[in-house]
C-alpha cells in the first residue's frame, strides 16, 4: 500500500457513513490503535472533512505524519 491509502477511506466511512472510528478501521483491516492515532493526528493537523480540494494522498500523509514520513512498502 503506497502511502496510507486507507486514511481517506477511513475518514469517509466515519464522516459520511457515520461509522465509529474503530468500526471503520476494522472494516479496512487497520488496527484500532492505528486508526485512533490517525484521527488524533487529523484533528491536531487542523484538517476537516471533506478534505481540501486537490489534497493528494501523499500530501495528506505528510500533513498527518510529517514530510519525512516513511511508509513500509511490501516487496
């Protein structure tokens, strides 16, 4: 998974489908602690839903995890 492509889907499930954060993460196969951490970072970054137009997954990842974000890549 390049970048954290699950993030936008977790946000959509939470804000549009009104699923609890943990349920959204479970549906995507993402651990509870990871999802909860992402939502904390989302709030601290001052972001809101819907995301700003034109914000790419790469830019979102950088806003949440820093520009030096390292994402494990499956080989």
